[in-house]
C-alpha cells in the first residue's frame, strides 16, 4: 500500500472551512457578511495558484461553526487557526501566508473568547 498525500498521512495538507450559515431569525450569521463571496474568492485563488488537490489545500463550505460573534469566520486545519476576515484582501493574505507558506496571519485571528 502506498502513502497518502499530505502530512501525517492526511489526504490534504490543509483544509480551510468557511462558515456560510444563514439564520432566518435575525440573529447574526456569517452569510450576512459576504461569506459566500469570500469562499468563492478563496477557492478561485487556491485553484489559480496551483494549491488545490491531494497533498495540498482543500477549500470547504461549512454550516454554523458556532463562532458567530466573531463572524464572518473560517478555520484552517490541521493547525485549528480561526480567522475573522472583512474583505477580499484578508482572504488573499490568508491564502498567501497561511495556505501557501504555513505562516499564520496573526492580525486576523478570531479572539478565543468569541463564540456564538
């Protein structure tokens, strides 16, 4: 049997999950903050930079990640780094720094105390 791509036997080196949850109740949710657009932009960047695929990066949609107070949020695994972003430039920085080079973007880290 051959080794699987990625570190520690993982199929992907990194996963980034974007909360795309929308609440009809009027409560805060990531969908109210252009989360879909951020997901689409990240996916495009990862593909065009040749970072997508086995042993590399996977960009995924997620439902509620229960960090609404910090929204919009995304999380990068396996490092379990939570980010709050505001625009496409933030997404570009996450892709270039963290997804491409493994360097956490400290200024975008979601404060640990922010939950739902």
